[in-house]
């Protein structure tokens, strides 16, 4: 470690050391000069100092202190020691300003080895890159590194701030079961066999969704929980089998209330993590977009607002174009600043990328200075004003259409315009992905760009049997003004649902819930869920609602994702103490493992091949 963790404002109220030690390493300062102290920690490094003396840097969770010891004391790095010593000021010219303890050192050291370390499988000093597989196999060593100490202390700070924010808003923390019943949230669930009821299974909860709604029926008004959730789905940078979320639910509220509760928790957590009080003003003005608007402008329902470029609708000016490829439901454009320098092979790669995302094709146009050269115009450069477009298809467009594209995209010379014509949703989503991959983030002091997305579609399409598929879950309230569309045009129904997005990551989602039996029955019918199936799957919840259910809604914030962004990490594995690999393996313990035949018999389970 080169920096004391106290410098990062993690231990402002650290308690006085007790037990085997009288001081923590990182808390020793000039105030302790001439005092006797006892410290415990790991040997961080050793440096020779002449023939008879050596410097040992001893580390604990608060930082590092330099100790002057007899050169005969030779220890491997990470050996655990106890040192009784006196504090003195370092000799003139030898202070280390990068350390909080760099003004002092320990001398006259009485050293005791508490646990000698074996040779390390990798260096943990932070100066060497180590393969992640090795780091996860020896996670207990990896956790000693400053980066991991920082990340997990940051995580604790975020959770603590969120808890305080919830309590200040009158929320009560209630724990919900981990052994639960199947829930309708879309992802595969982990099943747990019951020994006492052979052939029956619990599931691990994807979220406390139904439990927290029952708490609303129970009259608890405002609930929250730092909840462990589990989903058996493919892993990636922002997804693990096990994840943690700030889960909340409240009665007699509307969408604005939920956004207010969540925004306060996020503001407080971000401020606590960064120490930047100025974020309070910015974060209190988080922009709100409808789902339709977000898709129109950014091509994504989790837009990264650090990217300044937006997608442009070109349909109006190309409505009567003779170019057949542009005669589609939607024509959209994306400006890539300075993209005219792209080589032909790079442009071909963009086209192939668009096709891989589902597009039939992609049109590119380079913005070049205008020319009066008739031969150039004949070759496919139509000019007007000071800018022209260069493209294989520009000869099929009128001069008015060319100028319309330039003006609509605010294109400048040396820029690149990408155009896609297809269905509205596909054109939006493909250009949205190309926006992320080709448009650089805008330089800004606003490192954390939050936004709210609301009014998601109630249904996301049809299943193989022709039944509607819920975009969120079947207990999400539709907009009252869209109820008449349920029978005649259900894919246009908007839900009272909302997501919180940060720097292009979905942090969490929530909705206002259905609390009326007539609306719930209508939604179940639309989803192809019969009365018998509804009773079998959700009968206990529907019965609870029959005894008087308050209007209610809630939200869940992905704590792992929030902490990863605040820590500057690209994957949530770096902010989880013991994560799984992308294949779902725990390299530290070797899980998942086979269990014994005796255990299988006790659970009344047989496994093929056993």
C-alpha cells in the first residue's frame, strides 16, 4: 500500500485500538512522538538500511507504518507480527508525504511473530497485474490489496448511507424469507429440495417482491431491506447469481414519491462515497425521460448521458425520397464526430456490426468540404453551401435531401453520419448501440450522470402461444388512460414502471403495483393466465388483497452496480467479497460440487449416472 486508507475518509471515527494492540498502524502521528505503542499487522515490505538495520513497513486495515528493526529479523512478506516500540520523528529529509504516517517511524522495536507466511502465489502490492482466475482462487489474499480494501469499505459506506436515508424517510427495515415460493419475474430460479416434504421444492427469491407487497397489506406502510437476491441467469460484468439490492415499498404514494425516496438514498450514498457535498445540488435535479423519449434520443432505455450525441429522426425530410432503402417505417441518423477519418475497412466493420445487431444494412456518409468540381458531383458528391456528403448512395438523393441530412444532424466537415432505415424499435436500438461504441463521452465535471426512465411498455411482445409477455411483472399497474387499449391494442399500454440509470447501467427498477382485483384479473387474462393457474400460483397474494390492500409501489436499487460505478470498476466482481466467475464457479471453494449419495437419498433425489 502506498496511501493510507485514512486519507480516503474511511475511518474518521475509528475506535481506539484494544486487545493485543494500543494503536492502529495508520493512526500513528506526530502526536505520538516519544510514546510507547503496540501494533499488529502484516509485513508489507522490507528494505535494508546499512549492515545492522532494516526498515519494515507494517500494514493493517488503516494503513502502513515504518519500523526500524535489527537486520537479522528476516521475514517473508505477509508474515503477521506484533511490535512493541517507541515513536519518533523521521530524520530530516526522509519524510514520506504520500503516507499519512510518513512523518514518523517506530524504533527500539520488540518484535513477535504471530503467524509466518508461506511464499505467496502472487504479489499483492498493487504494482503487478495478476490474472483474475488466480486472484479469485486466492481471494483471501486478493482482499488484502488496497484496491479491494477500498472497494469493500466503499460498499459498506454506501449501504450505511442508504440505511440512514431510508430511516430518515420513515421506512422500517424488515427481513423477508430466503426459502420462498416461485415468483413471476422471468429469470430462472434456484430450487431447494425439501427433506420433510419429498418431491417439493422451495426457491431462492429473485427479489422480495411478493413478500414486501404482503407487508403493505399488513399495514407496515414503509418497508426497506438490504436484500440478498438470487437468479440463475447467464453472468456478465454487471450480473452475478447472488446480488444485493436496496429493496423498498411504500403505501399511499405515487411515482413521484418513490422517485423522491430513491433519489435521496442515491444522493446520500454518492455523497458519502465521494465526500463531494456539491453533488447534492446536481443529483437533486436528475432528468426524467419517458421510455419512448429515451429510445428516440438515445436508442436505449438505459442511456449513457456522458455521451453528448443523440439519435436524430430523419423521417420527415426523407418521407418522399426515391431511394428505396430509406422507404421504411423509420429513418434515423447518428452523428459520429470526426468519423470521416474512418477507413473503408472500418466502415465495412460498422456495417457488419449493424447487421449483427439485427439490421438489414447501414448507410454511412462522410461530411466533406463543398466543391464546385462538376466531375466530383457526377461521381457522387452533391454540394450545397460549405459542406457536402460523400457516400456510395448520395447520388440517389436530391440536393434538398442531402442538405436536410446535414442540417438535421448538425454535421460539420470531417464528421460521419450513420443512417439506418427499418422498424422504429430496431433502428433506435441498433443506432443506440453504435452510439455507445463510436461516440466518445463528453468531457464533463459531472462524472455521475443519473437519469430516470418511466412509462415502460406494459407488455414486451407475444410468446410462442400468442399470449402477451409482461415487461416487468404481472402486478405492475397500467396507466388508467391506457386501460381501453388492453383489449384492442395491448402493446401500446404503458405501465406505471420506472428505472434509475447511471452512466449507462440500469441501477434498479420499480413500479406502482396493482391493488384492485378487477385490474389484476384483466392483466392475468391478457397474459394467458387462467383463474385456476392464478389461484395456484398467486392465490395467497390475491386472497390477501381481498381483505383490503392499500395502493402501493416500490423500487429496488442494485447496490453492487452502484458501488462498482462509484469505485470506477468495470465489473461488479471487484466490489463483491467472494464472487463467482462468468461460468458460475467459485474458484476459492470449488463450488458447485457433487454431494454424497446419502445426502441425495435424504432429499429423495436421484441423479442420472449415480
